[in-house]
C-alpha cells in the first residue's frame, strides 16, 4: 500500500509542476517578461526530474542526475531573479 501511495503522491507533485509551468507560460504570453518564461522553464525541468524519479526502477534519491536537474532548475530561477533586478537599474 505504501509504495502505491508514494507513487500517487509523486504523480500529484509532477502534475502540480506541470500546471504551475503552464500558468507561468500564460503570464509570459500576456506580459512578455523573461521572468515568467524562466520560471515556466524551471518548473518544467522540475516536472522532468519528477518523471525521471517515477520511471526509475532503483531508489532514485541517490542518483546524481536527479540532483543535477534540480540544480539546473534552481539556477534558472536564480538567474531569472537576478536578470529582472539587473534590468531595473
């Protein structure tokens, strides 16, 4: 029962990442701000990371590729915030 619940929760998180990414895509289309496009990209990368975790047969917590995709997503978010603040000056 617990593995099925774990898969269901991971699937729900994956779905949430995709929905948030789609919301940011919609805001990007309305405003044209690079911040929203970068956030959408970051959430799609996080959704990809979650999909990789769901399809792995081994315990994916210790896989370096999982951590690298998270790092890329968070670096995209940090770059977007830095770029937005730099553009104001």
